[in-house]
C-alpha cells in the first residue's frame, strides 16, 4: 500500500486517518464539528499528537455533540482543563463552547453546517493538481472561509487551521500522485 509521504512510517491510527478519513467528503454536521474542534487543538502542535488523543477528546467533549458543548459553563471548561488525556490549552478549550454556539448560528442560517461549508465549492471536491498544491498550508479558499468564520464568531482558527480542516473533511482531496488513495 502506497500512502502520502506524511503518513508513511507512522502509527496505525495515523495511517488509518490517512486511509479512511483525510480527503473523504464529510457531510454529517457532528463529524464536521469534530474535525473543526480537533483542528483547533492542532494549532502549534503535531497532528499525530492530536490524533493519538482522539478517543480522549471524544470523551471530554461530549462525543463532539456541539449542542451540549454550546451550553457549557465555566465549570465545564474547568473540568475539561483538568483532563490529562487531552491537550489542556485554556484558550483552545474555551474556544470549544464559543465555536459550538457559532456552529449552531450557522445552522440556523444555512439549515446545516454542511450546506454552509460546502457552498464554497458548490458541493464539489477540489482535487490536488500537483504535488506543490498538495503541500500548501493555506489557500485563497481557506483565507475566505477563515475570514467568514471569524466574522461569525469562531475562535482559535486561522487560514492554516482551516486549510487543514478543508483537507480533513474532503473539500480538498490532496493525496500525492504516488498515493494509492488519490482520486482524480
């Protein structure tokens, strides 16, 4: 099995992410929130570290139920900050209920977050055209989405985070040319 270079010689959970998640279109709002939350924790850290704690994040963050997280109190935030199984970064944990509330507001306007996020490409997947575009860490699309999400109140995001998010949820399908999972 040939994979993208970034997934070679990595632990099984990391390769499973590459093989079964990354670049595959996601349309379920709970999954869309999950990957947004995890990408906010990725800021400044390795993706391997974040993925290694995914089960702990699921437990700490109500199995990514944004409706529950949107109603968190400071006590809930403090409780999660005590969890040694996650990345305990105050700003990132505090951003979770703020982002869950913003996520719900987007749903009110667009019916689903799925309709909102996929409207940027009219429901189309953007395939990597060359290995240079695959290695990019931001794009004009991630710039636009980031600007709009910030305007809507989302916290702890930037164009690099959103670019990675768009890859995680399959809007960008950027597997390398030699990768068996590339679809053009």
